[in-house]
């Protein structure tokens, strides 16, 4: 009997620790924003706008919720406080930053640092800039036929081979570049589309939090080529023909000659001819495409070097060839002297 009483007492004691998930909320009592827009209003206060999906039988629509406060974290807190349900920011998949914040180096660095160190916002969420008002960008989704609440995020995730012009840049990648001696980064720029949810406007080259140049959407695929080794799906008009890149590969060899960096890059493209003028040979088409790619890269590289911004990430290739203590001088000492021999070799499918 005594043994039974001891067992019952022990069980009653343990019950106090088995209260279950008392502080959890059912899924139908939570709202899960998937897109967040950040800007500043005329009073220099942070204006945070989130897009919240609303499930419907015939698809998801969304509602837009905006909060304004002196600090970014306070604005986030206001949205949670004023919401009828629990707001869970852990499902944010895309963060869009307005032009007024993106051009301010100090504020942008602070914002990226907050996004990176926050325990609420995923570090793997994608980042983009926009010249449009944030609320216009997010609210226009419900006006587009066939669009749903995931359309903004889906825009950046078409998959390899469908849209090589679109860059995919994560919060943690941007944060890393802020403090990297040898790597700069490019962030996609989007606006509201006329007939589509978004319209790609190219990219912004970021060096330690400062935008140094805007990159035309017709050439951003070259950045993807170096980052992901892929230009598949790119359609090019070479004047005498239109072609599509079916496969691509890139190989970089690096050297140090007289303490000056040298890169030899070979790009192989498998192409499919979509249309061509009468009397034009395949050899002519291949040569025109090779010339177009090489001229395009050289013009991009010259401008990036002039802006002292390593948009192709060449500094990463030389981390093992430059003394560690000298890596901090990559942009000032080595990058201005970098020579890149860029060669393209096209072949037919």
C-alpha cells in the first residue's frame, strides 16, 4: 500500500510538468505573412507592410497590413499587437526594401543586420529592392488575374532554366557581403508589373552596404552564370538569328603574375536556333553569339572595376593566393589590376 501511495505521489508531481503546449496557438488562430516590405515615411519613421495570405476555396488571396513606428522592431511589434490573431513572422519568404532605404548606406546596413540577427525572420528569405511604393507593390497582386498570395515569392523561384535574368539573393548572403573583404553582391530590383505581378528592373550592385551601380536586366544573367554556372533558358537576338541557351558551363583558372591577379574564363554554351535569316550559316550564328557574350561581359566588368565593385566575386578565387593579412586590400590593391580573359565557345544542340 505504501509503495502504491509513493507511486501516485510521484505521478501527481510529474503531471505539473506535463502541461502540454499551453502557449501554442492553433494554425487557424495564427496569421503567416509571406512577404514583407520596408520603407520610411515623410516623418522618417519606419513603415512596415506585410502580405498575409487568406485561404479561399478557389485559391489564396491576400490582405495588406501596414504599421508605422520610430524603429523597425517596434513597427513589427505593432502589427502583432493590433492583429486579431497571433502573427508568425517565421514564414517570411521575401523582404522588399524601398529605394529611400536602399540608397542610405548606414540605414541599410543597420536594417540588414537586424534582419540577420532577428530570431523571428528567416535568414534564408530572399531580398529585393524596389523603386515603387511598397504598398502599391504588395497590394497589386489581388488585381492580377490568376495571381495568388504566393506569386511574389514564386517570381524568384521559377527554377533553373526558366529565367536566368532573375537573381536570387538571400538575407544571409547580403549580410556576409557587408563584412567581406573579397566579395560584393547584387540584389534584384523589381517594380509592379502592368499585366504581371512583378517586372524585373535589373539589379543593384552593393559594396559594403553602398549601392555603386545599377545593372541592366539584359545582362544580369552573366552574374548568374558565375554564381550558379547556369545561363540555361536565356534567349538572345544576335541580329541574324534568335537562339536559346540550352546548357551552359563555366571554368575559371586563376593566376598571380607579378603580384597581379589574372583570371582565364572559358564559357561553353549549347544553343538551339529558334529562327534565322535566309542564307545564314550555323557558324555565323555561333560567332555572333560568342562576340555578343564577350562584349557584354567586358563592358560589365570594365564598369564594375571602375566602380571598384566585384560583382562577379573574383576575389573569392584568390583567397588562397593572397596572404590572409592582405585580403582586406583586395578592392584597393588587387582588384583594380585584375585582368580577365573571357572566352565563349558556342555549339549547336
